[in-house]
C-alpha cells in the first residue's frame, strides 16, 4: 500500500462521487482505477461489459489481475450486435 498524490480537483470529484455512491473516497478511487485498468486491458469492451467482468471476478472470489487477463480470451457477456441494437 502506498500514497498516491492527486490534484485537488480530482479529490473533489472523488468526494462527490463517493458521497453519491455511498463509498469511501478510497473505495471510489479504487473503483475508478479498476475501470481504467480494465478499459486499457480490454479496449473492445464497453463500460457495462467491464462491470460484468468485475461482478464475475467478485463472484469467483478472485479480483486479481490474473482473473482479468484470463477473461480476455473469453467472449464478452454482451455480443457486439446486441450492444449496437441496445443503443
């Protein structure tokens, strides 16, 4: 564990989001970092698909990077045509 320095504006954004979503500031920051990490690992996935990955990881009891890397070989939970139709 370490200290990460962020801008005052980002801290204000974290505080607002954490209040709205009933999370601690640290939990909100960690959530945003997970989303960002998965977005970079899986640029083909939309936000909803990334959230489904997080939910499957929680259910499997494994939220390590290894779980998310293994998931890259699996098809996303929402197919591309279904996602386009939903828009």
